[in-house]
């Protein structure tokens, strides 16, 4: 669904803030300190999952004190749907020469059901990454087992439709510095 300005504004006005910018900033500071301690002495690769991971990756990596290499990966299960399908679509994979023998961090906005991130990790391990870690801003508590879990999660969220801080709603509002629950009313 494509929105006009009035509908996009109405969705935002009728949604509830779940995490404030301040809460997210504290979570990012804490995560960056933990990751900095893990990567001491090596130069890992940080792969941002597009498009949702952009804001999270930017905010996290500028807090890191150690040198890193950055690139991006683009794979999706969602397409135009709001809930995942069973098919992964690859739009861009990094060069295997960047991955081979390296510690790789997958950076994404949210770990929902985990199928896309699990497939990305499988690809990276097949490309002979030394190890692969997952860092997400939001770990969604969906009430069932996932094929993969985050090594680092900024916040845990209930199983609701979320948007803001990289997560979109009908292709808008990724840019918001807070995370909202969509009140579908």
C-alpha cells in the first residue's frame, strides 16, 4: 500500500511510542562497548542488511572505537508483504574475498522470525567467514523458537507491528528516531 501524506501522518499520530530515542541511545552505547571488547585486536567486517539496518548500523558503528570494515548485504523475505514469505530474494551479496577468514557481524533493525538472517549467516559461513555474529536493534519476542538468535540485541519488544528506527510501515517512517507500535484501528 502506498500512502499519501495525510494517511502517513495519521498512522504516526495514532501509534504508540514503545522505545524513546533516549532509551535506544543507551542500548546502543551498551552494545557498542560489548562489541568493542569482542573485536579488540582484529578488523571485523560489519554487514548492514538493507534497507532496515541502515539507521541501526550508522548509530552503532559510529560508537565503536576499534577499526572495522563496512559493507552491505540485501536479502528479503518480505517484498511487498507485511509478514514474511518462505522465499528469500537476494538483491546483493558481498564479495566472498571480503568475508573469507574474517569475523563478520550482521547488522539489522529487527530479528523477527529469523529466517532472513539465518539465510544470510548460512551464506557467510559458506563463504568461509571465521565466525559470524548477529547484532540487531530489536529482538521481537514472537513466542516461538527461531532458527537463529542475536548475539547482541539493543532492546526486546513484544510481538506487535513496529516501525521507526529503520523499520518501515508501508515504505515510510524508517527515519524516525523512536520505535512505535502500529495501532491498526
